[in-house]
C-alpha cells in the first residue's frame, strides 16, 4: 500500500512551480491511499496532488483578494473519480451519444483502437472524430471497418504506418517500450523539459481584481479555444472557482457530445469561426478585456491566425496565456497532433500496462490521467500567473503538455497493482450531483477539492455550443 506521504511529496514538488511558500501546503488536507484504481502507475497520487495544488492556488487568490486563508481538502477516492468524470456522466436524452475514448474498439463499425502490423509491431489509430476516421480510411484506401484497416496494416510495418498517417495530419502512435521512448529524439526532448513553465513574456501594468468578491476567481474573464480533454478541463476548473468562461468552437468542427456535456459545466459555450473576418474581429475585441486565454489546438494552428501568446500580449497587455500541446514545444514532434492515449502508446505507458497483465500489445491506464492531470496543472499555472500579474505586472505564458505530464507520472514511481479492486459503481453515487440542463437531467462528478470558505461549484449547467453568444455577459 502506498501511503498518503506520496501525495504530500508530489504536491510539494508541484507547489514549487508557484514560487510561493512551502508552508502554504499546511492549509491542505489529503486523505486516502493507493491502490485506488487498478494501474501500473500511481494514478491516485497524480489525481490527488494535481487537484490539490489547483485548489490551493485558488485559495491563495482568495487570500490575496480578501486577506482570508482557508483550508483545502482532497480525498483520493474523490480525486480518482474526478479523473474519470467522462465515465460517470449520465444524461436523459438519447439525442446525444456517449463519448468513446478507450484504446479498444467501442462498437462494431469503429476503427479507433489498437492494431498489429506486418512486422509484429503495434499501432494505435485515434479515430473518435469523424474527420479522423474518414481520413484514416481514405489514407489506407480500405473498406470501412476495423477488419479492413487490419488487412492493410498487415502489409506495413508499425513505423511506416506511424510516419505515413502522421504525414497526413492524423493522430496515430506506434507502441514503444519505455526504453525505446527514452532513446527517441522526442522522448529525449521531453526529458529535458520541466513539467510546466510559468514565465513572463511581456511588460504591462498590474491589472486589478474586482472588489468584494464572493469567489476566488469572480470577475476573471477566460477565453477558451480547446477541444479534448485537458484544455476544456482547465476552463472547467477555473469555472468551479468563479471565473467567467467563454468556450469558443468553430461551428464547422466535429464535437463529441458527451465530452461537451461533461466539460461545459460552468461555461458559456459559443460558436466563433476565426476564418470569418467578422468573427475574428469579434475575438480580438473579446481579447482586449480577457484575463486568461486557454489554447489547446494543434501547435501552430492558432499562431498562424495571428493569436500566438506574443500576439495576445500585444492585444491585451497583462493577459495570461495557457498553451497546451501533446508532445511539448521542443523536439521533432512538437507540432504533432496527439491525445492522452496516443502519448501512453508511444511513451511506453501502454506497453507497461499489458506487460503487467501478461498480455501482448497495450493496456492503457484506467483513466485518462495525462489529460486530467494536465488540465488541473494548466489551471494551477493560470492562477499562479494571475497572482504574479497582479503583484508585479507583465503578460504571462503557461506551458504544459501531455507528454511532460506523462514523464512526471512515471517519475512518481510504480504501483504495480493492475489486479487491485476498482472503485465499485455503488460507491460512486456519493460523489455525483444532478442538474437540469439543455440536455435534460444531467448527473456528473462533484468538484473533488473542498475549500472551507469558498466551496467549489459550477454556476451554469452543461450546454451545447451555440447556446450563448460570443460576448462577455
């Protein structure tokens, strides 16, 4: 059994990125122990520590604004359940489909999942989105089925498949061992990076928080351009502490409805197309009064439209930009698309899961730990950068990536408890809440961090994109 000291140690190491006092952690109470989920890695420690530092950052903003300290508590079971929030989402209407994110194929006509190639290597094709699915089928020139994909891949090596489909802009990954990833140029690049960065990128005057707040982030305006899953979780975490979140999506882009329902709590989802001149001008106007900009699209895509962190700092001096990528901002794969499961596949995490279970191929973690941890860490970084902005001025950049989070997760040490008992569904209900929404009655996970004076909650129910206008309220 891994005791709570592992989570305390992990939280202490994370809090060092705040450059605030270590004694701030005296306000935090952690309870529970591993194993909490069946895993090779300490997913419970990762969940509890990342959620705790995000909540502590919110409490420090509250203290800065009011002079009042407060207690923060996070139970490991609740944290682990929060790390699987999309799994526990429940909603009435049959109009919206369930999210599909496991490495196995989810239904008979899905091509998303793992395949063995002609050289005996394994490949993962990420095809939950229709555009990615159609793109893979077109690139492979095969029949519209998993069997059709498998037939083509048996005539290719895993390395060839990875290179070929990646060159087509599709999210795929070849299974690697940890040793192979450590030798890979991108693995070496990621190993040189810190877990996250919080740095000043421009000069500006100190901006002010609004007066007499009722919540830590009351009055903070956040522009969010993100899709799956870490980016939306950053916005959702900021929303649970009172920030106003405009979650913007191009109406022409695919969405997974279940993930929108889970991630839109507390937000105002709106349509906005940066390829449209009027919408682009509107976005610039929105940016002029924004406090935080969260960006989670493929590296370079938003920059090419004129909204790099440096551009945003020119538009809105004093802004905090949070930049999320799959593989980090250095190395040959820095501009490559990627998802949590792809990072697990290429970095050896998936292979370690299968080895521990005595199987060939890959078994991914029991939650999308890289997505969720990166989401909470990005929100943590955003709040720390807000504090620095208010105390010393400047425009700020926070950088996080799924691959860097994967490196951190492995650094926590192994759990080797793939056969341990999972959390029974009967024990999950106490950690869920219900609300009425445009989707009907929705049940979802409660905030995992408890703050003694400003309890976390979402002030708006889940809503589809287009429910709100792209404007500040």
